[in-house]
C-alpha cells in the first residue's frame, strides 16, 4: 500500500512545488524546488518563485536548507522568477537548470516570454553561479511555433555520452 507523509511540513503563506530529480551525494539526498511566499506578486502560482534546496539522510524526512538561487536582478532575463529546477551532475560539477521569467507573471500574463537558464556549483549546497547574463534557451520568434511564448520544465538526459535537453514549449 501507499502511505502519504509530508516531506517538509506545510507553512502558512509558503508554496513549495516543482521538485527536481533527487540525487544522492556524500551520504545525503538532495532536492531543489520552487518556493514562493506571500507578498510576491503571484504567491501561489510559482511564477515569481525562487529555487530552494533541501536534504535528507533517508529520503523520507527532509530539512529545508536555504535559498539556492534567488530571482535575478530587476532588469535580468530571470528577474521576475526562477522555478521548475532540474539538476545534472557531470564532470564534478552541478548544473541547475531552471525556467526564468523577466517580470512577474501576474503583471504579464500572456505577453512575457519565458526562457531557460543554468547555474553551476562545485557543491550541491552552492554557492550557485549563473553561467552568464543571458538564458541558454529562448522562445521562437515565429508566433506559430510550439515554443513561441514559453520554454520551461527542462529535463536533461544523458545517453551514450551525449547530453539531451528536453523542454516543454507553449505557443503564443
């Protein structure tokens, strides 16, 4: 049978969602996720979130550590929100891929294009450094393309030594 138990207890005014794959490093399980708080422009939808990190010794009881990746600067491609993280461990580095919004979704419902960014660290605890000031993947300029409004929910697959990035696209 299936038994449900909360990994991290609920807290009033805080929304946690979109967990990354869980990885096991140096005796600890690690997960990254979108975390949003009341007071953000859209506290429950996740689009103005930042990315947080939690650890577990057994994969059942989790401890929230700290914010891993905050929203970018006000005028940055990820200044409105960073969310839906995924993690890749390769060449003794950690790569944290994320969906990025340049401004709050509540302020830009169907008019702001999203993108995908990446940050790296030599430790699962950070510090995380954005790879550059630009996203690694942006939306198509063709309004009829499947990815003309959003690119998000990245998944990295390693197969036969090749890295494949899958993502979800949304049309304008």
